[in-house]
C-alpha cells in the first residue's frame, strides 16, 4: 500500500510540475494566438492523441456506458476545461493576477469541505489546518505585489467562478465509476471540451480571425510549444492526476495544486530570469509544509 501511495504522490508531483511549466509556454504562445484559440488547439490535438491511445491500448465498449455515466462525463468536461478556463481567463483580464492567484489557491479549502462532509473522507483537524496553511503560503509568496493591486468586484466574482468550476470538476471526477481507465476519462474530457469550445472559437474569431490563428501555427516554435503543452499538460498531467486521485483521495490529491505557483516561480527564475525573492522562498516553504500536513494519516474513525 505504501509503495502504491508513493507512486501516486510521484504522479501528483509530475502533474503539478507539468501544469506549473505550462504558464511559461503559454506566456510565449499568447503573443501569437488568442487564449480561446490556444485552448481550442490543445483540446483538439489532445482529443486525437488520447482517442488513438484509447483505441489501441485502453478500449472501452461505448455501448456499455450508461446514460448517467455519459452525463457525468459531460458535466466533468463542462466544468473543466470549459467553465474553468473561461472564468479564469476573463478574471485575469479585468483584475490583477495576484488577486486571482490567491482566490484560485482557495480551491483546496472548498474541496476539503466537500471531501469531508459529502464524500466522508477521513481527514483530521491537522489535515484541514494544512490546507489553510498552504493558502497562507501562496499569500506570502505574493505579498509584495499586493501594494499595486486593484480590486475589481466583477473580476473577483469571475475568479470565484473558476473556483466553483474546479470544485464541480472534483465532484464529478470523484463520482465517476472506477471501471473507466484514467486515459479514457481524460480523452472524454478533451473530446467533449472540443465540441464545447468549437462554437466559441468560431463566434469569437470569425472566418478571417480563424485563418489568422491557424496561420500563426506556421510561426517558429508555435506548433512545437502547442504540441508540448498538449502532450504534457492537457493529456499526461490529467491522466496522472486522475490515477493518483483514485488512490489517495480527493482532498489529499487536490492540495498538490497549490504547488503549481511554486513550480512556475522556479521555472520563471531559470527560464525568463524572474527574481526569486525572500517572500517567494518563505511562501514556498509554508506551502510545502501545508501539503505535508494534509498527507499525514488521520486516526481511523470509531465504529461506535
């Protein structure tokens, strides 16, 4: 059991590492394509790659899937990537990234509440303390930036919409039948995401705009970076996350997402020469301490 959990934690570290690095790749790509075009290209390519992978290695008889299970898969895809991406992207357009980052960091708090009160996961007060501690760590990392922030109520509302979408995703990923392989689940997430984003991509760009977005793929490095984002962030990271979630539980998996800003900060230091300040060092240590607190086994519940 310990070996299996150890592998699950390794998968979680890999997943959040890929997601953390995705911000570096996305930053360079957004100079050439729009946010909607970028996510559309990613879900399109991921749908093809994961569809082929399922067909060759993880076949799932589609006729055996019940109507309720299809609806759960659709709801999963609707919450993430569709709703989460829209809320997060447009919150960043109207309010400061610092505020959005702190709000997004509260996702594990709401996930823990759902895990304890709805799914009855066994978590101690010490585990719950670890979740709040990790959020404090994110605040510490971003503390110097708060002096320049502007509070836009509409942007804050959108950011909490992203939080709600992530919690909705966590609910459905937790309820989906274990008989589905994680690769099949993520494949469905991307295929359904493709059909959800397609009308948005067409309406927001028009014919001329779509031609410009596809033409951008020919620019040096653009297509390669989209392929890397798709393979490692849209496909592999989600597969690893779902596998780990099935083994160690929702709350103990979800808290790892608060490590994403740390990965991004470290990568930015080495790749684009951003400063790694004392606040970031202290915040990193606090976040990691919080993650470790959540992983501590809770005492077994009494049967009486």
